[in-house]
C-alpha cells in the first residue's frame, strides 16, 4: 500500500492536539496537588487557630472557595500560556530538521512502513507502533504511546474504505494496538 500526501505546519499543529492535552493534564494534576496541599495547610492552621479564636464553618468554606478559585485561574492560565509554546515546538522541529514539510510518501511493505520525503527515508518496524488514531482530519501513528511520529492527512486517502484498510493494516501488524 502506498500513500502520497503533502505535509504542512498547520496539519502538524492540529494533529499534535491530543498529545498536548495529555501534557496539559499532567500540568493540571500538579496544580491541583499543590492547591490541595495549600488548602490542607490552611484548614489545619484554621483548626489550630480555633483554639485561640472563635472560628465558624465560614472560615473553612472561605478556604475551600479560595482553593477552587486558584485552581480555575491556574487551569485558564496554563491553557492560554501553553498553546503558543506547543505551536512554537512544531516550528522548532521544522527548523531543526526533525519535521520535514512538503511532499511525502508512506509505503507499507511486509512488516515495515517506509516514510520518504525529499531529504530522508525512514523505515519503521510496524510491530513497534503503540497507537493509531484520527485527530483533526489526520491519521496519527505513535511509536511511543503519546508522541505523534507519523501524521497523514485524511485527504491523502482516496476514500473512506482505503483509510479503514490502512488503519486496519497498521493495527494488524502492530504488537501493541488491539
């Protein structure tokens, strides 16, 4: 099976969206852990202060609301700040030669996938593919579970049947994809 297509920057930015969401989730988790620790310290301090001062449940509710607001602000801040960083990382990959923009050919021969462009030819053992998914009009194949390795636009396939045949062939040849 042979597929010809043109790779561009926008396709790569869109196709890496799922990978970026996984990275963002780790940032969110860290933020929630930190604010939970701050909340617990605040609750403990309020509890200890209740020995000296009269504190009602209102103090505890205020602390919880403050922690929730901090979490919401943190998540919004991370979303706004990381989008340009992810787009910039695609630009850096293009500049460094890790990502070649232009015409590409993907060919499957036996258990190998051969990806050719004007500068290089890369041969992948299809047994090492860990996932394949469709994201924003692209088929994304990952060697590592979350890092996009091969990105093919859906428009490269003649019809839906050829696309499904390609996906099934990749799944069949991989040792990891079920």
